[in-house]
């Protein structure tokens, strides 16, 4: 369950309670009324808008045109752009667990991939685990498309006019 909120407070009545004023009261209410006697976990992070499907479609359209122009696969261009965005986690992992981690991280995700570096810790490997565009917010998706547009222009591939691209970006922010 994902809930958004702007206000929070602490209540010290019989323990320490984190109270949040949610923007989606119905699912919060349903959770409280139907929760089981179990331990739950919760992650709180700053809310960022999701990228739109229209943004994704336009990116892949440009990526396909660029791939034809430079005689490569769209997936190669995509992964190159993902690397340029540099949205990754740095993880130190036991070398013997590396193959299993790679398989799980990359499974069913074209844009997720890993790069490895030597670790100073014996028996470990430093891993850069890159996120794919399906994990991107609007700002990251915008940068991904900007990079593709720049690459397209450098090889003469036509893109939308700047005013239309700006209008799409504004729409992505509301998506």
C-alpha cells in the first residue's frame, strides 16, 4: 500500500506513535480495520511524481530512430542512457552471492543491470546496481529523454520541436 502525506506528528500515549495525515483515507482506514496480528514494515521517502506512459512511448520512439541511425540495437542505446543517468545503488556483496544477486536484480527488467568493481574487503565485490526507467520519477525520465534528444540531434534524427517537448514535460509532472 502506498499512501501520501504532508503532515506528521508523534503521539507518546502508551509508546511512541507516528501519526500521519494521509491524502488517501479510504485505504488507510481499510488497512487499520482489516490488519492481522502480525509485524508490518513501512518505508517513508519523499514523494516524487511517476513518469507517464506517454514519456516512455516517446523515449522508445526516439531510441528506435537513433538505433537505426547508428546501426545498433535500441536496447544498447537504452542501457547507455541508463548509465548516463547514474541512478544506482552501491552495494558491497559477498562474491559467492554475486551471480544470484545479478539474476534477481535484472530479472524481467531490461533497464536494470549491474557493474562490478573490486572491493577492498576480501571475498566481496562492489556492485553498482542500476535502476531502469520503469523505476524513474518524472525528473529522471525527463533527463533520460533529454539525453536521447541530444544524441538524436547529433546524428540528424528529427525530434519534436522544443515547445512540444516542454509541453510534454509539463504534462509528465502532472502524471
